[in-house]
C-alpha cells in the first residue's frame, strides 16, 4: 500500500542554519504531497503542498519540490528560527489509490537553539 | 469564528466508561476525519465521513463509534473506554480527503 518515510529525529539546529528534512513516498498513481507542522500543544497545520510532479510548494520560507523520479518531497528552509521548533509531518493523498485519506509519515521533531 | 473546534480539550475517564469527543467545523467542508496520535505510531485514521450520514472506517476503528447527522458536527464515542485508548485525538475537516485542516486536539487519559 501507499506509504511515507521521513527522516528520524530529533533534529537540532542553531538559529540561521539550513534545514533539510527528507521525505520519500511509495504510491500508485499520482499522489498529492503535503508538509504539515505541529507546534507544541497544537493541532497540525498545513504548511505547503504540491499536486503534481516538479511542482514546488512554498510557505513561510519553507520549500519542497515534488520529485517523481526519486519519489521524494524534501522540506528545506534556508535560515531557521527558534520559532520553527515543531514537529513536521510529510503526507500524501492518492486520488488513484484505494485509501481515501492522508497517509502520514511518523514526524520529525525540529529544535532550533538560539 | 470560522474554523474547527474540539471539546473537551482534556478528559480523564475510567476504564469501562463511555466518553464522547466533540468536533465542530464552520467551513461547511464535506469531509471530516478522526485521528489518534501516539508516540511511535504517528497519526492514525480512526473514522472519516464524506458527507452527512456517510461514514467509513479508517485504520484503527475498533472500540469507536461515529455519527454525522449534521455537516458541521462529527462526534467520536468510545463506548467502553480502555487504557489503550489513552491518546491525543485530532479531528480534521476538508473540502476533500486531499486537504485537511486540523482541530487543536483532545488529550484523553483512561485510568
């Protein structure tokens, strides 16, 4: 079945460092891909999305490019801030698949130190 | 205010008790979802609903009951709570299953 694999955390960075969180997927058809962020004590928020190959999703300085050839959707940010400390979830939604719901990775916890 | 709300935010109950978690959304989204979040498992889908009076099982439906008589509400009932149902429960809604907006969560402890 469809699945999402993201890098294990926790990831600890200093402020202004470059961030990459890896995400790869397995899916039939043409899935849409998402990054969600969960700040401490809160629900998940949609951070960015991409619906077809080579699309780049971006929001709040974060970017991710849908790479069908490598089945990847890595999250990047050029300069992280303390306020970016959160858990990040990669997810896919596959209209062509048998499951009508979002498939989430297990999440990657990011801690940014001042 | 527009959005999605959950109540209660925190709940402690005893084994064997029935408990209902409420979810309300004001966007008129067709789809609504219930997830549980546990360490080591990430988010797992319990039930979802494509429209009023239409519900379907997710990955982990056992021990839970849902209903959706109105588009804006999607309550989740634990008919006889067990310790293994201690978790954080998130409700979500969306225009389709392809894009979901999450509530703030309910932290449930079963003693």
